[in-house]
């Protein structure tokens, strides 16, 4: 195996446009695989990392959602073979550590969330002009080739449309896990989802699957209403049009009590208090799923003192190897209309245009075509 030269979108700094560069991708080392990317998709977290969240690592290749074909495998890799299709994930599941054995969490001690932009051994397989490149979490998908530790890759059936597979790397799956794995929503209960992007739509689909009878979506963009209804949303609140806070509107819709479950999927720090306040005193549960730029937020403790529960969530509580394949199979069974989530498709060379498109009101998910001759 030799080093591959390919194209990638490189982020040189927080205030600079991404630049398509010729980069070098080294062969995979032990427990690693090198992947030829078919397509990737954009997530709000990618934009946060572009601007230095959680730490300013440059130059950097962004992107953590995607799908590709294994080009080569490193020493010791036996569970994934050349030619197989995989999606990257940002947390692993060893099945042996205290957390994995407990069955109560998806936070694996052996394969945790990587935040240093490097491989688990502290090095990088990527460089540009001889300069080391960082990536985002476990990999960088906005590149024609990438290297990822095999413990952060999950195989998918190649018959699954690449665009759909890409959405399962994070966004939709993260939302889907919230009601299913974190809240364990009860049949006949009520739920509210704040932020109807890819994550929020996933949460709506999951709440419906779990049997929630009232599913309220909250967004300031009315164009999200139709999409939410397609996945099971029963009611919609636009706080700006309502002329009142979301929590007030939700209490009015629920006889003054609030909902059983609340899912904050936008990452907007000002909505976390609203999400908690929208739940029933004494037993309401809020799951914080969305990623925001602020790591410290002000919080109204009075709402929690009413015996409400607030729980943080990573990847919606999904375990990489135990739970994600179930979501993948549901997509293969066409239980979700994921096509309606993909509002734009672009080429890698148009990546900066995609960052502008994300701000458009009709934009939900953008898929980046990377592989030559392969339709996303």
C-alpha cells in the first residue's frame, strides 16, 4: 500500500473559506481502514468546528457524516474487508468496558468521542504540502479518501442509497435515538421536539415509532412544518407567530400541564430552559441532543426543582454496533422517507456554496457528491 494523493476541502482558519487542496492520505496502520468516499453530508456541528469548536485545530478537514467503500485495510482488521461499504461514527462500542457491559449508556471508555482531531494513537494520516492535517472527531469525510480506526466504522448494505446512508452517520440517527434509547418514550404519551432539522425529524420519527400520541414540533421556519408532518408530527408551534414563548404555547396545547417528554435538537442555548419548562412538573423529562457553540449556559433551576429531569445525550444514546444496525435496517425496509430530508446536492468543489445554502429557509440536509461516477 502507498500514499494516495486526492482532493479534499481544507479549512485553514475560522474566518477563511474552505479551499480544495491536493492532500496526501497515508496507508492505514494497525486497526485502521482507508476509505474511498462516495458522498458526505453537512451537519451543524461541522460549522461549529470550522469556527473553532470545541478547540481551534487548523488546517483541518471537516465532515463526520458520509459513506464510502473500503479501499484497503491495516494490520489486524478482520471484521471489515476491502470493497465493503461503511459509514463513519464518532463513538465506538467495545462491549467489554464497564459502561458497555452495563447496557445503560453508549459512552464507551475504550472508544470514546475523539476531540483532538487525530487518530487514537495521536497521529494523523492526512497532510497537505507536508503539513499535518487535523480532522473532525474520528475522521474527515469532505475528502475523496480518508483513514478511520475500524472501531469507528459500521458496515452498511451497499443497496442502501448513499445519500440515505450518509444521513445515518449522525443527524437522523442522533435524533432517532433520543425518544427510543434515552427517554424510552411511553405509548400514548406526549412529546415536543425543538428544532426541525435532520436531528429533530429523526426524533419525530422515533417518537411516533414509540407510540407517542401527541408530537409537537417547534421551529421558527414554517417550511419545516410539512416535513415534520410526513414523519409523524401532530402539532406545530412557531413561537414568533404565536407571540409567546414556546413553553407557554405548549402548555396551552396540553391543558396547562406540558408534555411528558421534551427533546432539544437545535443546540440553541436559549431553548434549553424552554424545553424543560415545557414538560409536566413532577415527571417531565428533557433530553438535550443538539450541539451548541456555548459550553456554559445559564439555567433556571426552579424548573428542575419541580422534579423534572434533564439528561444530556451523545449520538441519541445509540450504541454503535448494537443499535445503529437496527436503524439501518429500518431504512432498508423503507420505513422512513429520507429522500424528503435531502433538499440539495452539490459537488465537493462547491462546498463553500453549501455553507451559504445551509442558511436558506428551504434547506434541510445537503449531500456532497464526492466519488466520481457514483450517484449519491
